C-alpha cells in the first residue's frame, strides 16, 4: 500500500463513519519497500490540495521517517522541483508491504499482506 | 450464455484457475480493453488523476489507466478494490502499478470524502445484485456501494460503470440506487439490440464543470443518440391538460380556494377524491 493511499483510506466499520478518530488509520509493525515510479509533477500538484497534511505527518512519523515541515507546501513552494520530488518519493514510491492498519476509534485491525490490505468485514460490522 | 453471477459468489467463482483463465484469454482482454477505453472517453480526464477501480480483478483495466499517454492527460494513478483473493494474486504477479485492496464493494467504499477524481468499474457491479447470505440484501449492498462511492468522489467527479444486468429489473435497480445516492445518472448503450451490447452507467457528482444535466457528458461524441425518458414523461404529464371537474386535482384546487376564503375544509389525504366502495 502506498503512503498516498494511507492518506485517504478510513475505517470501513459503520459506527466509525461519524468519528474523527477513524482517520488516519495507524500503522503497526510496518515493513517498507521503495519501488521506482516515473516522476509526475502534474499529478503531485493535482493531489496535494486533497492531502491531509496532519495525517501525513502522523503516518510518516509512525513509519519512522524524518519529520515533515509544519505546514503543507503551497504557492511558490510548488515550483521547487526538489520539494515535489521528495513528495513523490514519500507518497508514491514508498510502499507498506506487510503490517497492520488499526482504527483509532474501534480498534479494528486491517492486515496488509504483500502490499494488499484486507478490508473485508464480518457482516455485523458493516 | 451462462452467467457466472448465477453460479457462485465472486470470491469463490474467481478461484486461482478461473482468475488465470480470465486474465490470459485474449478474447476477454480485448473486450476489457475496448470497454476501458470507452469508459476513459466518457470520463474525459484532462490531467493526471487519482482514480478508483471498483472490481479491478487482475488489473486489466488498471493497467490501461497507468498507460494513458501524456498528451491525453495521463498517466493516472489508481487504487483497485476486488473481493477475489485469487484475482488480486494474479494482479500481484503481473506487477500492476495501482494499489490493491481486498474488499467487498457491497460493504461500502472506505475512503475519505472527496478522495478521487474519477471512478471506473468494468463488469463488476452486476455482482451486487446477488445476496449470498440472508443478512444482506441486494438493495442494501447497492445502497452502501453507491453512497460510499458518491462520498469518495470529489465535486465534479465522474464514475463510469460498465455492467451486465441480467434483465431490466436489475438494470433499473442499479440505476435507481445510483440516483437515490445523489448521482446524476445516465446509461449509455453500445451496439444496442445485438449480442455484444454493452451498458455503461455514467454517474456525475454535481458542482463541477458539467453544465446542464447528464446528457452533457456525451456532447461532442459521435454516433450517440440521446433518448431522454424524462422528457417523454413530462410530455405525457403536459398532454393530460387542465384538471377535469370532479377529479382529484380539481377537488384539491377547490379545497385550497375555500381554505383561502377562510372556510372550514376537511383535511386532504390519499383517500381524497376516491370513489366509495360499493356497499351492499
């Protein structure tokens, strides 16, 4: 699972829909992998307004990366290619291959195996 | 032709063997490819976007999303959801670029509001019309799916779902569920009346660049006839003309007039203006 996806996925349990604690999901025992991908500045510019920066800071902390700047790069900072490249590296090239995603509200854990997260729920939680 | 939907639930039907056959068959690959390019045409994406692939299977359609040329607004980044572990296993072996989820789209779409620019689904949502256990219903699954999808798309986003309904009941059940969730919905049919006819459910979320209604999606596309059922319904309504003396509309109108004059008027209900049952 890419870090960008972790910035958008929420807990699938019905009762968690209304709770702010259900996002972001927290990583446990994560194993990471870097996979090269073509750099697309346009895509980063498109997706950046939708990224939840606080959640991204939390996630990158949990994954053990050096801390990100306090606020989201905006305006002129987006013309700096190095900034975009760093974001590309973190968001799109960093994969979580094994581990668990845990909801902060209900405590439900979603297993990640070979990069695929299992979001199938038992029917009483739907 | 037999329908896989009638044989087994999707996670069991697409086992290792069936998934491999599906992905290897050049006939299926060709059909998938042409349907995906048609869906992309309907989505009309101008810049590299974040796309959700519902029922992505082995990533046949996702692969095409990653390969859209730069001149045509690509390549796109995608996230795929599928219920069949075997299909996802094939996708892993093929090293597709998208992120994969093992999830049941009938249980909802677990993403933050406004996540995706667009969504695509090829030959998947007819599976939602089957309930595999007694504690779920097709209506409930369709409702959760479309509500989740509606929320996870950004304003002005679009979704195109190609599907194979079993009959007209399924067709209207699916499109009805989409409209209930808040989508602007239309159905595009390619090669109508033939064996290879293909249905695309085109969904829009309001607030984007699309002016007018859903028919604006196909503006500028060749060989598309717009059949607007709403217009026909409006014409029928119009043809009825003014209410005749004694019918329900006329009675309600009279009651309103009298109420305005300050007269005491009996409350109106669904029984107003109905004939009494013949009494012995």
